[in-house]
C-alpha cells in the first residue's frame, strides 16, 4: 500500500440553529446560538420536521476549521469556530450535550450557527439549558473523531496471540499490516453514554470473515481487500467506515447504557488486526490531538511524523458507493478467501 499526504474533509451531521428555538424563558422565540447570547434555564425545542445536514470541514496545522466544497451547508472556504459545549436536560430527566459551531464571513461576522448533538434530540421535547462550557468543546469534538475499540476487543500481538485491548500497555509489540511488528506508543481510555455519535457499531461474527463480534466507534475505518471490485471503487484495497455498513442484521448500531472506548496510538498511523479484521489505529491530527496527554502531544509537535505524512486516505470509499441494500454482505463476498 502506498501512502498519500492528501487531507480529507471531516464530515459531521449538524442541525441548523434556527431549528432549535426557545419556547420558554428569557430568549423566547430565539434560536440557540453561541455562548455569549445564551441564558441558563431557557427551554428549547427542536422543530418537528428538522433534519440534519452534512457539514464537511478541513483543518490546518494551527487547528483552524474551514468548510470543504463537498458540504450541505455553509460557504466554501468559510472559517468555522468551535464555540462551546452545552448541557441540556430534557423534561424526562435525560441530559444531552451539544457542540455549537459558528461560521463567520470575511469580516469575522457571524454568518451561521450549527448544532452538533452528541446524543439524539427528540423533536417537540423540551430541553432546559443547564450548562455552558467553553473549555471542553475541543476535547469533546476530538473524542467524536477518535477511532476506538471497545472493551473486550481482541488485538493480534506480534506473536500471533490475541489480547483484550484493555490489557494492552505501552511498549507492547503489535502486528501491523504494512510495517510488521510495531510498539504501541500510548493507549487511551474513555467512557461514554452509548448514544448518538458515541453509540458503537457491532460487526457480528462472520459479517467480514471475523470469528468473533467486533464492536468499534462509528467512524472507525476497516481495511478490506476485495478479490473482485464489487463496489466499483476502482481498486482492490479499500477503507470503509463502520457506520456505513450498518444493515440492521450482520452490522448494527448498539445504543443504550455506557461503552468503554480504547484508543491505540503508534508512532505512525497503522492498520492492525482486531478480531481478525484489519482496522486503523488512532490518526493524530489537529482535531484528535486534544485527547492526548501533554507529553505525547508535545512529542508529536510541531509536525505529526508518521501521521500526516502517510495516512490511508486515498483508500477510503465514498459513502455513495456504500449505498447498497447490504454493503457489508457485498464486501464479504468480494473479499472471500
């Protein structure tokens, strides 16, 4: 496999702020907005027919976000700021976090405001604003972007032995697809409610020739070698995001309760083996760097050796090519040994 230095867009699903308005409180009738314009205890509702849109962003070395041409919203090239993380409590007692993103024009005036929910929002249900935090927004945004394995996932070691991801430690020798045996630099752990952007994807045993179920974060990319190009990707080697394989049968989104996520970092972005499936490790960029301990982050600064220089972006399959009744089954047959 060759490596490309191209930088892809990172796509998220957002609501327009105008669809989420105050129905009771100081700002009655106003749309949700950035932190300076908000008042605690205002009660919000999502419009009944509100829909999400794809917002595609690219980031530069300084961590600034701009809108990519392949987007449903916003002006190509416009700058987007991650303003704050809001905590809301619904009338049924559930808490929900939202990330507020602000698009600005060339004069740095607000052009639009977008809402990235970290858990599902129910239309016409009341949500009281109970918390405004400007300090953790970037970390929360990074956590959504991190590719993670769930507790219990078996990782293939250099010896061929299988070890649960939670039992790995820095320095363990892991088998990689392209670089043989490599040492694990760092392992991160986080716990999240298994809802919305944090609900894991379960790839059931046999779905992709895996012996056991594999449970990963939604945007985790899996590497698949097609013996025949049934997708029409124009190449045999492809990367697919777990969320794009959900079919309600062999691949499902698993919501409810809490999930323990583990992030594996190597000096270079790698493809390793989890439950027998080739899957990527954490790719450090200006967005995901926020989850790293300061000493690890400093060691990778100012450049990101082995990460920006050799990502596997050219092999990622466009979502449109996976818009089949059962893309997972198509890929299983395409990769039959």
